[in-house]
C-alpha cells in the first residue's frame, strides 16, 4: 500500500525547482514592469520638454511680432523713391480752398510762399507739388499749364513751375497794360493820323495773337468821327489797309 501511495508524487527537489522557476518568472515580470515604468517616465519627460520648447517658440513669435523692424521694399532701378527732406510720404491730395490763386500778378509771390509753407508743413512729395498747385490756378492758367507741358514736357520740379508761372504772369501784365493803352489811344488833331498809326502799331506789336478784326475795330474807334465814318464805309480787312485808308481821307479833308 505504501508503495502504491508514493507513485507519481513529486519529490522535494522537484518542488524546490518549481519554486525557483516561479521566483525567476516573478523577477522577470518585476524587471519588465520596472523597465516599462522607466520608459513611461522618459516619455513623460520628453513630452514635457517638447511642450516647453513649443511654448518658448510661440512666445518668441509673439515678441517678434510686437517689435518687428520696418520692412523696406527695394525699388526698380531708375525709379525715384522720393526719400529724403521734402520727399516724405504724405496723404494730402490737394491744396486747401483758401490757397486758390486770385490771378493777380501782385499777389503771385505771396501765393507761392503760402503754397511752399503748406508743402513743407505737410511734407508733400516733390512729384506731387506741381499737380497740386495746378489745381488751385484759375482756368486760363490751367490751360497755359497744359499747353506748356504739351510743348515742353512735364514740369520736372516745383522750382521750374515757379519760374515759368512768374514769367507767364509778367507777360500777362505787360499785355494787359499794352491792351489798355491801345484802347485808350485816340487820334487827336494835334497828333495826326501818321503819328497815330505809328503809336498804334507799336502797341499792337506787344500783343501777339490778337484777332485782326478786333485790331481794326479798335483802330477805327480811336479815329476822329470825321475820318472814322468814311474809313468804316471802306470795309477794309487788315490794319495796314485801314491805316492807309485813314491817311488818305485825312489828306483829302485837309486839302
């Protein structure tokens, strides 16, 4: 019976071997868990470091956007950038209404000075000054401005416009004076037709671009009535013809 009961039962060595195997397995599991824990810790540290780096980069972008330096764009070769004194960018598009030019020559220099003060105060670009000044000129000077640019090219700068405008008004004033003298001239008995013709022709020479019929009309108006009536009947067309007719009538009346 005793021999039958011990058949198949493990001995002490087998038990110890099994326990050692189990112990080794548990140690392996513990080491594996420890390694996994270390890996998780390292991954967590890596993620934390990455997050700090991203935050630092974002903070850097935010700071740079606040204090970013101005960006200058280069201009193509040959194109003026209007940079420097008197060339600063300006949003002003036209002169104020109070700076309209009256067209009186004696007020020209005062007007030019006021316009220059406005340009300086508002830092108007040189390239804009001429068009802005043109906008405050009377109609006949705007026409002169456009005709000048058609014949001579655009005004290169403000100084060139000032010079030409001053010369233009000088001619206009001289023309106005000559025109007034022409209309006030009369052929008196003491002056005579010959002298009248001479003075009248000199004044006409100071007034280019007059209509011939207007010149003839002004001439006849200055003649004595006794001569003017007969000259008008002759229906002459040019000044020379009219002057010749007046001299002949005067000679006839004097004979």
